[in-house]
C-alpha cells in the first residue's frame, strides 16, 4: 500500500469550500474503483491529510486530478510505501 501525504495551507477549511465537492467526487470515484482504501485529514490543527492507495500509480493519478492540489490548497505532498503489518 501507499500513503499520499498532503501538507495543507493555513486556513484550509475556509479555502476548500469552492473545490470540496469535486475533491470528494474524485475520492469516491477512486474508492468505488478499489484504488483508494481510506482518506481523511488530521485535526487540531488541520495541517495534513492522509490517503491510502493500493498502488503508487493511483496515488499519483489522484494528485494530478485533485482540485485541492491544482488550486494551491496542497503546497507539498509525498507518496510513501507503507509496510502494513496488521490489517489491510
């Protein structure tokens, strides 16, 4: 599995609204296709989001299509391979 780690801009919650529907549609599309396992943002502070994919190509595709990334809400990201020991 691969974890897509998004670093989020200050004021992310307020800034995401115009793009939220399209972002969630993309996430649901990839989840229903079996590429995305789970996703969500950290809280207090909301400064990062984590999305778990079955393969690197799907994570890269998500970034390329994500309106949050395209519109500057994600100033940096990285994809890390995750060695799952329990679950999965």
